[in-house]
C-alpha cells in the first residue's frame, strides 16, 4: 500500500489514547464548562498573568527555555505555513497572552492586533513590545476581549492566528462564528491546538482540578461542522510527525537510493506518525466568498516580461539617456502603484561591473504608472537614465516590488542588461 494512502486510512480509524488517567477519576470538561462563568475564567486568567513580569519565561517565548523552544518553534513553523501570512496583512493574534507572537507578526511586516481576556496579560504585552520595539513596516496593538465579541469591525482582517488558545474557550462554535465575522472573504483562520483527548491527559486533569481553566478537546469533526455554520470552508490539516525519526547513516543511504522504503522501515514510520498524529493539530479554515485579488505584497504572484524597445542619447557627454521599455504583467498579482506603499512595483536599475557582479544594487528607481497594473496588462515606459560620466559599468533593469522581492529572484522575469556601447 502506498505510504500516503496508509497514512490517510489511519486518520479515519480513530485515535490512540495514550497516557490517559483512569476514566473513573476524569473531570468531564463539558460539565466543567457549564459550571464556569465568564467571571471565573477572567479571574483565573488574570490572576495567573498578574504574577508575571517582563522577565518571566512567558514573555521570552519562543526561546524561553530549550524544551519549549523545540516544541514551540516546530509548531510555529507549521502555523505560519498554514496561515499564509504576508507583509502588509491585517492579522489577529487570538489569545495573545504576553504578545510574543503578536510582536513577531508585526516584525514580519504585518499589521498585528493581539486580543486577550486578561488585562494583566495585555499590560505585559504592551510593556514587552515597547521594550523590544517594532521593525519598520509592521505595527502592533493590543485590545481587550470580553470572551464573546471581538473589538474589531466586520471583514477587517486578512488572517486570524491562534496558537494553543482555542481549546481554552467556552464555546468553540460561537468563537468560530466571531472569528469568521471579522475575517475578509478569502481570508484564513489558522490554529495549532491539542488533540481530541486533550482533556483526559494527566496535565489537563491536574490543571482543571487546581485552577479555573478549560482544557477542552479539539475534535476535527466538530470543527468541520462549526466551520460550515460559520461560513468557512472545511478544515485543511497539516500532517507531519512532531518528533523526527533518527536513523543511522547506512539506513538513510538506503532510503535515499531506493524508490521506496523497506517494509519494516515503512511500518515504523507509520507507527511513529500515528502516535504523534493528534497530539498537536495544525489546520486552517478559509472564509467563503470572493476575496481580494492577490497583489504585489505577495512574492509568489510576481512575474513579468520586460523588453527594451529603444535607446536615445539625450546628452551622452553628461551621461543622459532615454530608454523605452515594453512591460507585461504575466503573473497572478496586481501590481500596486501607490508611491511608498509596501509592494509598490517599480522599474529598478542596478549597476554592474565588467564581470557582471553588482556595483550598485539600488542605483535608480522608476515609477511605472499612476494606476495599479492588473494581470495581463501591457504598457510602455520611457525613463531618463543619468549615468556616471565615463562610466564603463553596465545597467541591469528588473522590476521590483518594494520590500517584497526583485522579480528575477522569483525566477519569473528575465532582466534587461544594457551598456552605453551597446
């Protein structure tokens, strides 16, 4: 049986219960939710964060300690992939706690807002972010959440990210409805959460017994039903082992040279995947409806044809030349034209030495048009180039989406190289 077919069959056979305590002693999380009021949950959460300061490990995630760093960074990598964030995106960090992830999203160039029910957590987040600062291009703010309605407008977000917080909410279906409300059509909700038997683990049982905290299960079938009611597409799940397999060199060589895995190794791989499959679940939900078209803040949609049509010496002695180009948007992204905007597409000129190494990376920029350039649009552009006098350097022209990427780097545009001597 092919490996991936076996993996997905295992997904439908039910899940292995491991390290669960005696069912006679279990706290029923559903009954606990019925007895905990919003005030109880707020008191418990705020009491916890009130005992922390900016030197606490909570504020230093994801590198607070070695064990947590391994776990958190692995899950964070999956979450960012699931979220498909991009520079300039409006992103919500739901259940932000001390704001470490909110700040990271801002430093990735997002406009990030963190919400939490705990005022003490939000004060910590604001203090921590003020101390660390936000890199140019991103922004961060924090707002209180009452547990029912988010302090955000309808359709105001591109992405919602939830890192290990959704299993603490009282009503998962209602919370998904609220997250969907603030999301734009085509936007995503991405989560990393524990599995369908989370409430039964010893740690969860101990925390529910000692503190007023919800440690609920995340059952993907329930999430799928709630998603449909909220106007979201069915969940897409990122499946991978959460602990890598360690194999000796000889076995690795055998794997890499063979077309398939030996049966014993394949069985071991499947067994390992099954053990880890629902310990942590990473998934995303897309809001239905026609979303905004991809624009040049997203590097994967950038592609162009660039052609030099003619050159004319205006004043050769002074190094002035007019060059006329034909440009076609052959990608999927609309090119932003707003001056100074993140992702604005310009024609860039680099100066090259005789051996084609770069002398000046950002020699000149030329604005394309006053209007955004749609996929398929074709236009001509004449630019005036002022070269250094008696320069023996060559000019390389390429399109660039500012603070995003040069088109050549995406492998979807051939630059034009020109020198005065032809």
